[in-house]
């Protein structure tokens, strides 16, 4: 049961809504690259990357729903939950490998001068953009906290024995702090 709860936490909180650290990187890169041929190659790679990223997000949601359903089914065995976790990890790993490969391909097509322009554009970030990002980060944090409370409620509902409930909450709290 605990294995399933931990995997559910990873499914819900595992990752950012943006695959790139640099905000609006795709638009910035398209503005900076002058060569039409490289620009079209990079655009195609971004398109493929976004497709894979969307696929990963959909898969994570689907797996989280499946796991949540199995956790609520009290007759689900730990073996089955571990199998779901293993399958999920393998599928995610495959997509993440592809995403890394695409990022590296994009990186190779951008010259050092173009990277400098991109980075210089970030350093000149306007305060309005920073406030907007902080607001988005706050919304994400609130959403995560709401989901964490939901998971704690599910732990309470899943265990009848107070000792088991306390252990599960303790383990989950430790896991949450990682």
C-alpha cells in the first residue's frame, strides 16, 4: 500500500509544467536563429519535443488515475502496485530518454553566439516577467499542497489500524520532505 502511495505522489508532483528552464525558449530561439535551414530544423525538433512532452504529461495523469484507483481498492496487493510502478517508470524513462536526445539535437543546432543572445535576453528580464513567474510558482505550490492533503486523507481512509495509519503518515511525511 505504501509503495502505491509513493508512486502516486511522484505521478502527481513529478515534474514541472514547462520542459525548459528558460521561459518561452522556443520563441526566443526562433527570433535569434537567422539561418532558415537551421531554423526549420530546430522548429521541427521543438514540435517533436512538445509532442513527446504532451505524451509524457498525459501518460503521467493516466498512471496516477490508475494508481489512485488501485490504492482505493483495498484488495489490491503490493505486488500489483509495484508492477504498476515498474511499468510506469520504464515508460517514463523511455520518453525522458527521447526528450533528452531531442534537447541535445536542438542544442547542437544553435551556435555559441546565438546562445549568448538567448542568455543575454534572459538576464535582461523585466520585473513584470519575474512577478508573473513568481505568481505561477505560487499557484503550483498551492496546487501541490492541495494534492498532498488529498493523499493524507486517502492514507487515513486506507488504514483502519491507528498504528498502521501513523506509520504510513510518518513514511509519507519523510518522503514528502525529500
